C-alpha cells in the first residue's frame, strides 16, 4: 500500500488550513487569527471561503523563526 505522501506532487502543492495547523501544532483558529492580524505564513485565497497555503511559503515562514536561544531576537545580527 502506497503512502498518501508518495501520491502528492512536490513543489507548489497547496495545503489546507487543517494540514498546516497539524504540521505547526496549532489550531485552525490560530491560523485564522494570524491571517486576520498578520504574522502568520503567507496564504492563497482561492475563493472567498477557500484558503490554502503553499508549501514553499510555509517552509520560508518556519525558517524565518529558527532561533539559537530564547534570547535570540531573530533578524540578521551580523
């Protein structure tokens, strides 16, 4: 039996809010709040009631939040 992941194409795959919430360990309500206030990953509004996330945008958003310690403010401190 093949895994679901093996059937999905890589690249610009659009993910549902449920998939993104599960990957990030947050609720869909949290994602909705981030969309309203800003600060969350970029998203695609497919239609008025259909929101999706590009895998590459999610990865960039995660990479931007990597820190080396709790006192690391982020950004470029070179």
